[in-house]
């Protein structure tokens, strides 16, 4: 695969547009370019984190699984971002406490742990990028915790449909939605049927069409 140049890197990571050429050169010379297909598991809970992953294109989901097979999505990582749990595990040399999976085809740069630590200790811009990402993701996870603890599942489901839909349409299975919301497929199916009876959505195989513009009890 052809080596990425500085201009291409800056387009994906505008955060570094004022950084020194030496830092960008160090990032590009130490990293390797990888491609993963949609639905590929990129990290398993309990495995070591040997590289920092910088996302060039596509999206992956970071999630927890229960022994019974239930899942909940903690957050998604996309173009121009890094996974903060991945970063903190690389820095602490700790096993990964979560799973990650590509939800589209994904292209990324992998920086070996030792090189990442050197970049972090050498360049203020890299420290600002990593710690800024940690701050943003913590806010997302805290919001998720608040939703789980304080909001009813029907409200969470409807808000999810609004957020994920495009032009009022959503193409996902009930199991995929359940995984993202951290609940059972049967719960999602039951609530969607209830929404349909109330005229809030129209259901077809793997497709959901929003009818109501906002949630009403």
C-alpha cells in the first residue's frame, strides 16, 4: 500500500495542521497503513493493545459484552479520531477492557506502542490531541450512563431512531439496535411494535420509517 504523505494526513487530521513537519514525519514513518473489512473485530476484550490506531476512513464501534452475550455500544470512532480506551491501554500496557468492531470498511494507521509513547513525550500537539479526545469521550460515556440510569427505554429507543435515521429511514436489524442500546432484541422488537401501533413508525424487514417527528408518551 502506498505510503501516506503529509498533505493527505493533514486532510484527515486537521487538528495537526499547525504542527511541525518533523512531528508529522515521525507519525508517518513509524506507522503502518491497514485496511479492515466491515464486521471485522479489531479488538477483543482481554487482549493486549500493541498499537495506537488513527482512523483514516470508516467507522468502528467500541462495546462491552456480558457473559450472556448482551452488548452495549460505548461510542463510535470515525475518520480523524482515535479510540481513547485503545490509547490509555497502550500507555498503561494494560489489556483492553472492551471490544471493537468495524461497522464499515475501515482504513487506519497503526503506531506501535513504543513509538506512540515517544511521540506523546516529545510533542505537545500529540498530548493535546490524545487528552482532548479522552475528555470528549468521557463526556459521551457519562451521557450514556445518564441515559441508562435516568431515561426509560422507550424514550432512549425513539431518540436513537431519530439520531441514526436519514430522511426518516433507518436500515438496521432489531439485534443491531439492541446491541447499541445495551438491551435485549425482544425488548427492541416489542417497543417497535408498540411504536407502530401508535403510528410513530412503519416497520418492514430490516427497515424502519419514522412517522412521528418527536417522542410523546
